[in-house]
């Protein structure tokens, strides 16, 4: 299911269906096999000055990887005016706060879905929730499932931030009997923002599968730092329903 909502320049609107920023911190693989990642801290070379298009291009080049090269190619395809708008959005703490607040709305799902929420005409926050579950006719006494929860920020069509948590577990007709593993990862191509994260931690409780990770984000906006700590969690049930949330630590 795909929905789209438009919100004002400073307004915050909650998602109706699944949290995320610029230097590559750790790879996010596909929803089917994303590994657990220990995330590292990334920061701009000069936190006291305003980011320019030329500096951002050099920043992407310094990452020296294929995904950063793809972002640089998309950035280079923008007009000069849009490149300036792009780097200004990267340094706008209100955009980052809006993304975190939107992601904090959480998700309650039983089917895979995609949702877009517009911050304005240039910036979009998107959420993907995916559930891998065998068809009812193929389920035996036990079966395996996987739930994945992803939030992204796009600026002028370029994805600059992706946060993801997933959990894989075993079910019976009545409860989750075990959790195999879980994982988390972040892609961050914002020279003005850094994100650290803990490995996703899985467990079973109350007949459900649980996983959570803690994201620690800092934005450097024209010399001013903002610290935002959030916990992204999943709770999955045997009947195919699961909940996700992003809350204060």
C-alpha cells in the first residue's frame, strides 16, 4: 500500500503505515539478508563552517565507495540552484527534527507497505514495512518469519538517510517460540549529520519476538550541535501482526 501526505515547512505529520542521514556509516543490505552492523561515527571535516556544494562533492568522493559515487552522480545531475538548496537542507536542523518526529509515530502492520510523507516539495520521508511469512497452506507445526522496518529521508529525489531494524523468528499456532537473530544498519550520506547505533538486540517475551537498537544522532548546523537519542523497536506476533516504534531513550 502506498500513501502520500503533504505537510508544511515547519509542520510535523505522523506516518500512517514504518527512522534515518550523510557519510556512509554502515551498509544496509536487502531486507532479506541485512547483517547486524556495529555502526561508527562520521562527522564533517569542518563543523564550524557552512557546507557548500563543492565541499559536499569532495566529501562524497572521500568516502570512496560505489554507493557514495551513486549519490554524487545524482547530486551532480541537479541544477546549480538545486545543489545549493540540497546542501542547505542537509544543514537544516528542522528537517532532521521533522524526520525523527515523523519516524517516532511508529507502525502497526500485518502486511508489507510503503508510505511517503512530504515535509515540503523538496523533502520526503518514507517508510517501508516488510513481513516475510509463508502462505497458510504451507505452514506446518512450526514456521519461520521475518519483520523489517525501514525509514528514509530523500532530498530532491536523492536518498540521504536510511535506518533499518529487522528480526527473524520461529512461530507456532499460538506464540513465537524462538528468535533466531536480528540486525540493524544505517546509510548516511549527510556531511552535516552523524549517527551512531548499537547492534539490534533480539529476545522473546510474552509469546512474541522483540528486537531493538539505539540510534544516537548529532547534527552540526552552522556551529550548533543537537543531540537526539532514540530507540527503534520491533515486536512481532505469531499471527503475522507486528508493531514498530521509535522512542526517546
